[in-house]
C-alpha cells in the first residue's frame, strides 16, 4: 500500500520517533508499505516519520551502492550476491550511529521537501547498528552517498530536516516559497 507523505512545513515532521519494542506483524507491514512508497516516489530513503508513523524505522535503497557497504549480521555473515543484485534494499529499525568520520558536502533532496535541494555537510564514513525487518541485529559500515542517506533518514526520526542546516535567511525564503505554492 502506498502511504501519503507529509510535506514541509507540516509540524508532524518534527515528531520524535519512539523505539520499536518488537518486530511484529504491524511493523513488518509498515516496512513493506514504506518500501512500496519509496519506490513509487523514486526515493532512495524513507523514514517512518515521513508517513506519519512515529516509530524508529527507516528504509533505503541507494542504487549502485554495492561497493559502499559491509553488512554484518550479529549471528552470521550476510551474503549478498552483489554482482547480480541491482537493488540494495536496507531496513533499519532502532538505528544508532556508533562511529563516524571524514566530513564531506553533498547535495541532498527529500520527498518531504519536493523540488528543493541543498548542500549539507555530513560524515562520509559511518557505522550503524540496527535491527532488520526480520528482527535480526546487524552492524553496517557505510561510505559515501549511502552514509549520507543514513544520516539524513536518521535525522527524520529526531524531527530534523536537511533544510535545518541552511542559513536562517534561506530557510525563511523556502518557507515563503512553500506558502505561495500551497496557496496556488
Ligand atoms: Ni528526507
């Protein structure tokens, strides 16, 4: 099911997400719907906050990211046949960034701020710990765009948008533009 996405300046985007207690049927259905919504909207990442579900869940699929991650499941090694898998769907439940290094500027966009892009400084090398949609704990080492995307999506779970990193003046202009658009 494709879910409606909240758009800036909707105040619900500022909600802090709660931790998921158990990966039950409802959580699995939400993850499935979030992937469907993200692919339908041509996004590379989506946080539950953006579909008005305030749980710590993020889905992601960064194209051509095969050389940018190493995924380690707690109990076994996650083997992905990277050569034949074009898609790299990743689901992060209760994610935590445990290490970060190397900063870089990247141009970002967001399904909740359509038609707008801005340069944001992020870490280009991170380690994140989370649970997947099967309830398995994993550690992911990520680089480059994938690392940037994870930080962007984890911000959503804290009620933070990428435009918050822009100057106050630019934010004001964006808000005025958005208001004009919504008035038609
Ligand atoms: Ni976003």
